[in-house]
């Protein structure tokens, strides 16, 4: 274990702990390229300590009145709002995104907390009076027990907040395994939960790698697992968790397209395409990575987007005026640069080249500049692979039907968008694409918290989307009660026949 830098520890049963961890991993400041801290990597026994704490806390928390749980949720909401700046700084320092973007991430997570504050209405059951003579039927939902979240580096606050506010409000206890690349945000959140009055053990954080992930998937006391990450890992999480009898929702990768129709406002579309492609250095599961330019306006689209790409100011996330920060690691930087080169070698035209970008004073930072690649073919690596960087590929199509077919042929189905002034084209698009989240003149169609987030095809494994109404369904299970209260002198009416109404 390193002693020369700060060590980021686990959070179990209401306090920081080393548990039994002896392995660590470096946490970088992507803007400088320097190691900022070391994070503990949990062993299987450390995960079980967190599960122990959650297991012990579950009986009392699940029986806590819904009004008392809601009061704590409201308190957490106020603390989160008051500490948004502190949380955003932790995100920027370890992820690299600019502060304004980090604050936006916190806000979108806060909206899920606010949704969970309405849990009394969300958990209301059904009641049917007199379904048979003297018999009533009603239903209600109960929490599952210990549930876990395994979350990615690109949204170290928002994605966990898609999960744990709903799970905890429903009466479950929670074990979070955040990305080891930017783990500090999860500990800020844990501190805020404690200040809000959440009982010890209801929310726990274990840092780690595949060892920790497998321990969560194999633990017989973890009832459900939520995951967001790449498609290969999502498939693995779903298969291993399901084989162990758990509920699993595993959100995978994406290759999000945006169609630009000839009747679109080109300046409007270019503004939003560049924001969707280059915001957060393209490290968003809902980033637009492929623009499908339809018909005669394709050259204008490339020209307009390229101009905006050149105007993006790239710099450290904490520096005022930076529009876009670095990518998260040196390995990510090298992979993105390699894919740009691959596209060029395979015949695409690099209209704006972000390779070799150097930010003065931050020469060792993990920077890649905004990149626009024109005339990309669907067989090219830069198209088939999820780049997860500030690269916009432009694919050309003759008409809307060809563009829709191109989207549907892609194995991913997370998000997509169309820019058009035609209601008919928009309606045909929204009904024709096989994608879970659709934007009409909205390039990043992330649903509000009172809807659910989730894709189709290789972008989702499992049958439930995350947060919103489907999140409540995922973290609870239904009971149906059929009741009769006969008078003492009343005949029982019992029969060996199958019961029917009367």
C-alpha cells in the first residue's frame, strides 16, 4: 500500500475503513497526467464486510416508516444541493470534465433524488373491494434486501444516483462499487448520507476491480445488481449475476447517431451536434458519435460542425473558459488517437484533427482535441467501435430511409436523434428506429428522472430500465393479499374444489 500519497478508502457501516485491502490503484489528475491519490482495491472479504453491514441494516431499514425514509431523502437532497460545488470539484479533479459539466451531472443526479422523495406515492398499491362475497384483494410492494450498483468512470455521481436513491427509498440497503478511476465522489456522497441521518450500513462503498465485481455477483445475499458500462462487461454482469439468481439490469455501450435532414436548420444542428459530440470529451454513453448527413446538405453539415470543433477551447476542467477537458487516462488518449488514425488509413477524411493537441502548462495531460471525420464507412473501425472520445464521424446517406436502416443495422440501440423541420419525417423516424431513447431536434435525449433511462439491443441486458417507474419496479417485488373476515357464526363455505368468486 502506497504511503506517499493520499489513500482513498472504503466506506462501510457509516465510516471510512481500510478493511482488509492491501492492493491499490493510482488515481490520476487527467489534466496534469500526475498521480493524485491511491485507491484501495477490495478483496472478496472486503466486499463481504460491506454486504454484512448492509444485511444487518436491512431489517430495521425496511421496516422504517415510509414517512421517516422520505424525511431522510429530503434531508439528503438539501445537503446534496448545498454541496454541489464540492462534489463537482471532486469529479473534475479525477475525471477531467469541466466544472460546469460536472455541476450539470450533479443536477441530473439530484433530479433522481427528488423523484425518490416522492416514494410514498410511487409505492402505493392497489385495492379491490368485494372481489367475492366478503373477500377483498389488495397488493403492495416490498424491498428486495441488499442490492448493489457497479458504476462507470464517466459519471461518478450521476449514474450511482440513478440507482441508490430509488433503491434506498424503497427500503433496500445498498453496496456501491464505483469506478476505481474516479472514486472520491462516492465518498462525498457517503458523508452526505450520514449527515442526512441515514442509518449505518444502509449505504456502503467498496472500491475495486474485477475481484470486487465478481464478489458482488457471487454473494448469495446480494439480491439485485445494477450496472452501467461497456457492452462486453454488461453481458458478463448479466450472465454471471443471473446465473446466481439475482435480478440484473446491465446497461452497455452505445453508438449514438444523429440524422441531419436537408430541411434542418444547419446552424442549430451544428451547434447541438458539436456540444453532444465534444461535451465531456465525448465520454458520455449518450454522446453523439455518428452524424448521418442526408442528401445534398452533407457538405454544409461537415463545414458547420468543423467550424465549431475548431472553436472549442480545450483546457483543464478547473480553468475558467475551458469548454472541454482531457480524457480520463493515458490509455484512453492513445486508443482514441489510434482510432482516428485507423479511420484515415481506411479511407475517411479527417476534416478537423485533434491528435497532437498540447495544452500549454499541461503538456503531460491526457488531451485529445475535437475531431471531425468525414465520409466514414460503416465497415471502418472508427465507426464499428465505441470511441468514447471527442470524435464525430460523419456518414452520408441519400435519404431518410437509408439513414434509418443504417441506424437499425447497428448492434447498439441506446440513443438517437433527428434534426428536421418536418413533423412527418420526425414521426417516421421515431416509429422506425430500433432505439430506446429518441430525440427530435434534441441530440442527447436523456429522459427526466420521472421517466426511465435505457436502450435496446446490445445497449441493455435485462428487462428493466434504470431510475423512474421501472427503477421502482426493479428494486421491489409485489405481494397480493386476498382477505376475508368471517363472522364467528358464519358457515365456512370451504370446498375441495378450486376457489372461485361468488
